[in-house]
C-alpha cells in the first residue's frame, strides 16, 4: 500500500518496497525533516527521508508506491 498524503504528514518510519536487505527484508527509512505541502498543488507532498548514515531521498507523489509505512509492512 503506497504512502498517502495523510501518512506522509504524521509517520516517521517508512519501508522501501523495491529495495531489500540481504536477508530479504525491506529497507527501513526514517524521516529526516518536515513534510512539505504546496498551496498551488494541493495533491503534492514531499517527505525527506534517510537510510543509514549517508543515503538520502524523498517520498513524493510520483514515487509513493515504492514505499509503505512500517506498520503496513507485508514482511512483518
């Protein structure tokens, strides 16, 4: 289940659906800042995330299907 706009606002831990660890479990990403919203594009959002010490990315509307919140993880 992809990350929704409501989940992007309140959740702090996300799992990647496409990137896996060596044991087959989902990579765990964590929030690295405040969620951004736009008045002119109300359906868009951006959540800065971090994996490990040096990998940074963001969850946005166009790639939200690649992530899910940790409580919805199918591998748990």
